[in-house]
């Protein structure tokens, strides 16, 4: 059983662009992963949302504190963790952006801000969709 569908978004205001395209969470993939167990879907989506927000906060803090180069593998490891979690629930865009960040961090790219900004945007979009999907 899939979660309740996302209701159509109201017309976008001038300050807020309309979301176009598919839902940031592949609900068919999620249903396959959970064998249609709605309670498990809800639990996984909630866990992903909490973890994703925490990881983005940690990665953002790391960039602000100007850490030494030997901390870059640690950031790459966090992005790798987020990538796996995103793939598990069908958050493909988050997984792609996390992989880009991970590769750039492992390669020692000095400016990770553009990759982090793209990852943050994908996570924000997925978290909004999860908020629409979760009951209550």
C-alpha cells in the first residue's frame, strides 16, 4: 500500500516557483523496498528526513569552520551515507547530488560550496515531499 498521494499544489505565488516534474520520492521504489508495508514506509521516510537534515547541518558547519584537508574524507563519508539512504527510499535526486559532493570531497576539491548548495536544495525538496506524504 502506498502512502496517501500528494495533493495538487496551489498556484505558485510570485515569490515561490511551482514545483514541476515527478515527486522527489519514487513511491513505487519505496513500496518495493518495504513490500508495501505502510508503517515501514512512514518509518523510513521519517528516519531519512531526520538523517538528511542532520547531515546537511554537519556538512554546512564543516565548510564554515574551514577544516583542514584531512577532514575531507569524513565529509565524503557523510555524503556517501546520505547517498545510500536516499537510494533506499527512492530519493534519486538527493542520491545523485550526494554522489557529486562525495566525489568532489574525495578528490580534494577546495570549494565544495556549489556541490553542497545543490545537495541542500535536493534534500529540502525531498523533505518537503516527505512532509506532504506523512500522515498528520
